[in-house]
């Protein structure tokens, strides 16, 4: 009886495991391509960091959305929006801070 319950749980987790593995492999390949472009001098450090953060954000959102879709299908859209906003604030805090400081200096100039 217990083995049946464990099998049911594992069967319900298969999509999560598959999506997570696909997203991690995609992230690895994309970051590798971006690093190669950076090493060849085709993109700058700032663009490399920004693209890597965007890819990380997308991977995290897709994995969390797939988990939430399986367990909490009715609340997924609200949870994804909250998670996305939180991740953007955390990952891009310094860029947002620098941009607002730049805008403030430009406004003070005029």
C-alpha cells in the first residue's frame, strides 16, 4: 500500500523533474553562448551580466510556475506575478539604483 502512494507521488513529480532538467540545460547552454560572445569581444560585461540575470529569472519563473501549476492551479497567475516582481527587484536592484541616481543627476542639472 505504501509503495502505491510513493509511486503516485513520483508520477506526479515527473513533469517537475523534466521541466527543471530542461530549463537547467537550456540555461547552461545559453550562458555558455553568452560567455563565448563575451570572450570574443562581441558583447560587453554589462550586457553579459544583464542577459545572464534575465535568463536566470526566466528559468526560476518557469520552474516555480510548473511546480505551482501542479499543486495550486487556481493561484498560479497571482503567484507568478509576485515571484517575478520579487526576483526582478532582487536581481536588478543595483541597476535600478544606478539608473535612478543617473536620472536624479540629470534632473538636478536642468
